C-alpha cells in the first residue's frame, strides 16, 4: 500500500486530483485523502485478482466448462443473488 500511495500521489497532484479544492457551491473538499487512496488500492488489487482468476478459468475451460456461482460470506444476501 505504501509503495502504491508513494507512486500515485505525484500523479494525482499533476492532474489536480490532490489537495483541497473549492467547489462551485463554496464547499471545500479534500481530494486524495489516505482513505480514498486505500479504496483505490483495494479496488485495483481486487480487479487484478479477478482478472487473473478469469485467465485461469479461460485456460481450463476445456476440462472444466461450467462455472458455479457461490454466495459470499455476507449475513444477508440480495434476492437476486439467492
């Protein structure tokens, strides 16, 4: 996470997505907070993992042609998922 943040902050700064910004409605908003960077990091890691899993699925689909949907560990699931 630290390396990701160290590399991302300069890029965000160059594009104006870091620091405090005055919005049109007069509100002061802080962009690129540590919390936001953690969300970006987690999202990128999960997306990369899912992409790797899909490559594995495609590679093995001749031997394992069916996918099975499984519910996650949540206590409550949406009806569409049940």
